């Protein structure tokens, strides 16, 4: 027993030295640079190294699959049905002509008319522009993450060993490191904003609050190994305005807040999120709503209007889509943010899925599972474009203004501009959409009756 004591003491000393060295490296190379907003370029070297490994692995897999005659990729299907834009009246006229040979002005209902609606329904299912926007994009290349492409099969021992080594690095080294950084960033945010909140209002408090927020968000960005490229920073949102951006993930907030100082808008939560919100609002005028207040559109609009009318207050950060989209498109913007009359600062965010998919499918994964997936990915790589400020034109209503801003974001980010409401992710199609087709058909039949009676 006594002979083991020196060995135990040696192990304890080595463990203590290892923890000290790890913490020192963490402090010197990650936390301190994050505090001052500088980078040593380690993440970019890391990204370039990963790209070379991904390219080699993909080429090796393609060669091995070709030798063994294994199907590597799914057949390419773009999911779009080629069709000429025609009206309901023209299409039914064509169906009647090819079927019964009767003219369109026949006042009676024709059984062949049903085929038009059947075909439209099948086309809508096959060319579903909504559902496919809420599923993660599957990559054709392999980034050593089994969840990004399920078609790759066993090819060689070297590739299997490489994948296993990647699992060890991501779960045994990167994950603990990132959790430690996230814990550090959140702890500093709660502590720092609470302390700053006790200071009297003034320039000193605003200055400290700004730098505490930026410091903590930058540490959290490092916790995701996020590599962000910001474009056109001269267009960054200013006080008294509203910043609107496309929404892919909850980390969109961290991505933007690590480069700017914003007032957040959202519902009051409980638990850890509630603790963070209560601490943040002490140092900065964020706009938090009770659960019962969120449904009151007039109350929300009034609170936001009061905020933006004070030009000394921070720009509000809003995601008008109201839900997360898989970063392939931009869906309908809710008009509430565009009725206020404030200057709107559009921002386009585009993620690179090669290193990790940032999309949060909230109907499939909880927040904890999602964060675990993010922290076990290789990195989060994205580009952010600050677009020139936009104001509502005299002839525009709120919906038209929202669509103009949405189109500008989609165009800059290389995203598909869709008119559909992202709320269809969880809700059924509104009856108004169904009734629209019924009204068109009814108007066509009734109109024919009226025309014949007049003649």
C-alpha cells in the first residue's frame, strides 16, 4: 500500500499539471483573444486542413465505390416539375377538349374537371416547396460526419480508422473544450451584466454593457469553432433601427451579436434561459414579453415602436420568418416588424454545411440534442452580409415592404425566395388557400351561366 503512494502522487501531479497547461492554453489562445476581438488565425488553418482531409476521403470513397460497383450517391432529382404557367380556365379547357370534346362554355359541371384538381394535388406533393425546407441538406461529399450523408458504405480500413479518429477528436477533445468555453461565456455574461446592471445609467454603463456582451458572445462563438466572414460592415445596424435577418438556427443571435450590439426581442423563459434574460435586461434595454403578451400584436407593436423612437436605444434584432429554415431559402416575413415605420437594416446569413449543419429542426430535436450536434461538428462556417438600410416607400404597405426586404436578403445570400409562411412547418394549410381554388372554379362556372343568360 505504501509503495503505491509515490505513484499515486505522481499521477495527481501530472493530472494537475495537465489541467493547468490546458487552462493556460485556453486562456491565452481563446479567451483573451475573444475578449479583445482578435484572432491568431488558428481556426482558418484548422478549416483548410479539414478541407484537404475531406477531399482526400471523398476521392478515396468514390474510387473504392467504383471498384466495388457500389452506388455512392442517390440519383439526382431537383424536385421541380417542368410546366408552363397557365390559368385554371385554360387547363380545364384543354382537359375538356382532349376528353369529351365539349367547349368550355358548357354550363354544366364536367366529370373530367376533377382530373385538373387531382393533377394539381399530385404536382404539389411532388414539388413540395415547403416541407423540403425543413430537412437538413444531405451532402454529396463526405466530411467524416456520418449524419451528413447516409449513402457511404464501408470502403477500406484506412477510411474507417480515419472516421473513428474523427469521432475521438470530436467527442473526447473538441466537445469538452467547447463545453468549457460555453460555460465560461455564459457565466461571464450572467455575472458581468448583473454587475453592470447596478451601475447608474450613463455612458460608463453603456460602454461596459456593450463590451461585456461582445466579449461573452465572442467566447460563445469560439465554443462552436465558428469561422465567420463579415461583409460590408459599414452597413451595420445603428441605434433606433431594426435589424432583420433570415433564420436558420438559434446561434444566429450569437453570430450577429459577436460583431454588433443589439437589443434582443423574445418571450420570457424559465430555467437557465430565464436567468440569462433577467441578467441581460439589467444592463441593456432588451424587449422581453410574457407568454400572454406575445399573442397581443398591438401590445408587441407598441413596445417595439416605443423602443425604436428613442434614437439612443440599440437596434432591435428580429427574425421575421418566425421559425428556422434550412438555409436554402427565405420564407414569408411577418409584417409586424415592417409596420412600425423604422429604418430596416437587412442582414443575409449563409452557412457552409461542409463542416457542420447549423439548421435546427425543432420538431425533431430538442435544444440540448441540437447543441450537442453543433458542439460535435467540426466547425460552423458562415458568411454574413450587411445590406444597405431600407425604408418603407409612401406607396408601399407593410406586406410589400417586407417582401422587398426579403427579396434583397435572398438575392444577396444566394437563397430561394419563397412566398410560403414558415408556420406551415407545424400547422395545416389555411382554409383560405383551399377556398381560393374553389372560388376560381365556381366563378368560372357561374360566369359562364351569366354570360349565356345575357346572350
